[in-house]
C-alpha cells in the first residue's frame, strides 16, 4: 500500500476544495497538489493574476494562493492527467438537495459525486486513496466504493481504498478553521490508507486532535454536527420570538445560558435564520435517512428545526410589513447585507433571499447593498431583473446599491440582514437626515446600538428585543 503520498488531486475547486487545498499546500510543501474542476471559468478565476478575482472570498486565502500557486498548488481543468498521476484524490464536489425524483427536497443529489467516482475509476492508475470531503449523506462512501470496486475488478492494476474525511470549516473563517481545527475526523477500514492521511495532517495538527473511526460513523458525525449546530440556532430563534412578546432581551438570555459550560456560548446569536449550503441540506439528509429506516418520529423532530428556520424568515418579513402600516407597496426599503453571514460572498440559502422575495411580492422597492456579493448573484438569487431607472421602480422591484448611503437615500426602512462589521457603527444622525419619515430600522442580527439610533428619532426593531413596556402576563 502507498506509504508516501506525493501527488494529490482534488476534484472540485469550490468553497471546500479551494481553501482546503491552499492550506494543505502551505502546510505540506513536499506535496504536489492539483485542484481540478470541470468549470473552466472557475479554474481561470483561481489562476487569475489579480487576486481580487479569485472565485471565493476568504480572509487570508489570497495570501496563501500567491505564496503556493505555481509552486506546489495548481488549478486545472485537465482531470485525466492529474487524476492519473495522483496517489490520493479528494472529492470536493457540490451535493445540493435533489429537486426532483426520489427523495426530492430531502435527499442529496449525488450525481456529481458519482460523476467524479467514474472519472477516478477511468483515469486513476495503480494504487489510489480516494477521500470524500464533500458533505455527504451517510453511506455515500459505499456508492463511491461500488463504482471503484467494479473498475478494480475489470482492471487488476487499479487498487482503490476509500476514506471519509469530512470538512468542518465554516465560511468566513475557513483558513483559520483549517489551520487550527477543533478536530480532524478520518473514517475508513484500511489502516494503511488512514495512516497515509493522518501523516499529512500531522504536518500541522497535534495527534490528539485526529480522530479515526469507521467510514459510516465518520459520515454520520458530520451530519450530526451540522444538525446540532442548526438546532441551537432554531432554539435560540424560537426564544427570540418569546422575548419580543414578553419584554425580555435575547442577548441577555443567550449570555445567561451560555455561561453554563454544559451549554456553551457559541451559536446562540438570534438572527434571521440560518443559511449556507450545509445546515438545511444536512438536516434534510438526516430526515431522509430516518424515514428510510422507518424512524418517522425522529425524522419529524429534526424536520422541525428546518421549519422553525423557515418560520423565522417569514416572521421577520411579516413584521416589517406590519410595522410599515401593513403595506410596503411603493415604499423604498434599504437591504443591508445579502450574503448568508458576514465575511463571505456566498449567498446559498441566505435568509436575505426569502425576506427580499416576500417584500418584493408585497410591492416594496428594495435597494440592496452588500460589500461582497455581486450584482449578478443577487439577480440570480431573486430571479428578477434589476430595476435600473427611476421609471422602472414599479411596485415590487429591486436595485443594486454600491454603497450604504445610496441604499438608504429616501428610504422608509432599513433592514440589516447580514452582520457585516460596517453595519455595526452607522452614523444614525446622518442616516436619519437622509431617510423619509417615519424611519424604521429592522436589525435582524441585533448588532446596532439601539439607544443611539433612537436618540435621533429612528424607530428600531431588533430581533429578540422585547419592549420593557410590555406588561407581564
Ligand atoms: C457550517 C458549519 O459551522 C461548518 O462546521 C460546516 O463545515 C459547514 O456548515 P457555515 O455554513 O459556513 O458552516 O457557517 P456557520 O458559521 O455555521 O453559520 C451558518 C448559519 O447560521 C449562518 O447563516 C449564520 O449567520 C447562522 N448563525 C450562526 C446564526 O444565526 N447564529 C449563530 O449564533 C451562529
Ligand atoms: P462546496 O461548497 O461543496 O465546495 P461548490 O459548489 O463551491 O461546493 O464547489 C464544487 C465544485 O465542484 C464546483 O466548482 C463544480 O464545478 C465542481 N464539480 C462538480 N462536479 C464535478 C466533476 N465531476 N468533476 C470536476 N469538478 C466538478
């Protein structure tokens, strides 16, 4: 079996593959790493001289790319060559929720994983360790294995082992998460292959942080970790609604419960609902698996986490409409933040999408500003062309704003959806002078200084902040 890995190929140059391989290349200068993607445009962007054109925005990523690219880190669309030369191949392709067919709306669509497995089966040479990195439903390794076993049985020169090595990085802090992970999880049934991957990680991760398990437990752990994190957010969001009704403050409640070390303080920020490519998809995968095994009560338990998340978004758009006298028709609303969280340009499952769609459906004219999300991405997500001229501002439209001041000018309301740093310390005096009366701020992240905004006559709704005037029941 392979005891020295030299050449690595990573299939998929996305949010997982790109940053992960950049850190691998930096920490292991002796490895040659080739990241391949079928999307030529994406590969070109990774190879762009201008580092602001990288397809992904992550703090510190540009530095790593400029340090390692062309040395031991390469981006290419030539699968055949780099798969055939690799000792170890990572599969980091996308696995969205199926939109049609069996398991639609719940199960992951594995067509890209299957396609990558077939590419590996066809082009790999000799002994190859295949590592699944994408977030995948339990037992996907089995699918990969079956495809590879078949090719192995036809061509005796090919030998494959499959490992699961789920990625726990969070977008926005991907590089730090990869450099200093809480743990590295490796699942597999071939000790030599497990050790080959452990040896790579040992270049920068202490041994006691590397957990090895069987394939299935590793895959299930990834889904469970995301489900638990998402469950915390739905729990705190459900308490935020109660705070608003009864006059409590969610920030105080989060602080108070978070100091209990059994609960812990992370992931207790109430907000507009969780987004991102993983949480919803992973819970729906769990639900699908439970249902498959006839565990319908357990499936319902997890399904509720997603339902509460959807409700939080709907609850927020409803209350915006209610507070603006029951209608947003023809009103100008500034949307601050479109990415699913701060420090990323990713909009997948962003709560901004559904909140904006609801407000547009109700006739609002939205002016959307986000420091990192492109104009084109917002158009795709809202599935609506932009209103470019004043005369295009029909009831129910959106326009792209290049600055906060452009977004808020003559607006009736500001809705803060992403917790970008630049939205935390706004000049409320100046803002008030540019808005129409009454001027509303809807702070779905609870990041602004409410007293300061109210001092200048703004009306503020902040998630989970009940009014002290509410009489107790
Ligand atoms: C998540 C997991 O954290 C990561 O381990 C896994 O590999 C991929 O999925 P990510 O989706 O990048 O990472 O972001 P995360 O920081 O977990 O946030 C997910 C969503 O929850 C965001 O929309 C965020 O705004 C929201 N969130 C997070 C809250 O609303 N409140 C919190 O307290 C924390
Ligand atoms: P993730 O967040 O899981 O990294 P992304 O969508 O950001 O997901 O990236 C996945 C990448 O995988 C995309 O750039 C896509 O073009 C690429 N990809 C999908 N299927 C294949 C395949 N069979 N071969 C090569 N690349 C693929």
